[in-house]
C-alpha cells in the first residue's frame, strides 16, 4: 500500500501545474478559432482530444520524473563519485548523455519536423544523431570540468564564439535549427536526470562545490547540440557545393 501511495505522492501538484501550463494555449486556440480560424466541429473535437491526451501524458511523465529520474540521478551520481577510479565518469557521462538525448521526447518531435519541413532532404535520424552526439559531448565535458575544476567561462565563451563563427558558413535554415536544437536538448529528461547526477557527483567529490561545479551542465547541453548541428550544416553545404561542381564539370565535358 505504501508503494502505491509513493507512486502518486505529489501528483495533485503536478496535475495543477500542467493544467496552468496548458490552459493559456487552449484558451488562445479557442479565441483564434472563434475570430479567425472557424474550424469545423469534428476538427475541434479531435484537437481538444489531443489537448486532453497531452495533459494526461505530461502529468504521468512529470510524475515519473519526480519519483524516478531525479532520485535515480542522485543515487547514481553519489555511487559513481565514490568509485576508486573517478575517470570512469568521463566515458559514462558520454554514454549517459547520448542515451538520454536519444530518448528525449522534445528532440524526437524536433527531428521529425525537420525531416517533414525539408521534404526528407535532412533525415530525422541524421539530425537525431547530431543532437545526441552533442549532448553526449556536453555531459562528458561537464564530467571533465567537474573532476578538473575548470571554470565554466573557459568552455561557454569559446563555444559560443565558435558557434557564431560557424554560423557564417552554413545556410540560414541550419543556423535557425541549431539554436532550436540547443533548446529542445535541455528537455525534462536531460534537465532532471543529468542535472541531478552532476550535482550529486559534485557533492560527493572532495574539494568540489555542488553549486559551483554541479550546476552548469544544462548550459553545456544547450551549447553542444548547437555546435554539432552547425558542423552538420557546414558538411551539408560543402557536399552541395561539391555536387554542383561535379554537375558543372560533367556539363562542360559533354
């Protein structure tokens, strides 16, 4: 009985918070539909049903995050920090970052929209791989920073300078997608499990401050997918330029 109570403990607060988050979107949609859209009743019913499913899904998901992901991250971080070989945090951070980003719901939605909007020119699996690799590198870098005591400034400032430089050499659509990818990568999966893990590792590591060294991983997670997406855009641009040169060469030879 106690286990069942634990599963639903605090769920009322989560349900209320999700309701307050979704309500403005529903009201705006209904208002715009009344003055401009004027959609038919079957479509309205289907959309409202989608809102209900979204609400229930978010409540269950966030409840699961609160009772599972956050405690799991804390326990795992404490256990890893107490290992004799602390360097193991670096490859484990890479693996955890990749898997968590790969399963992030917001990332899944983003990559599917990219494939649809580009008519398949940019494959969802390629974009998903780029984002997951970026998050993996971010978590690995966060573990290196934590173990070595590196200041966050030495990573973020050069990283964003590199991002703006790369932005000059990619198509505008890749620049826009890159910064969106940085945002979606910091979804509930990453900002709960990985943040809890990082803070727990910092708290259990001698000479480290959880506030100074544990936090900052979300900032790195936001930065790394931007860079990997921009590198992907640079590769696509070079590939397209090469294809055009080959077509021009073939046409001149004929």
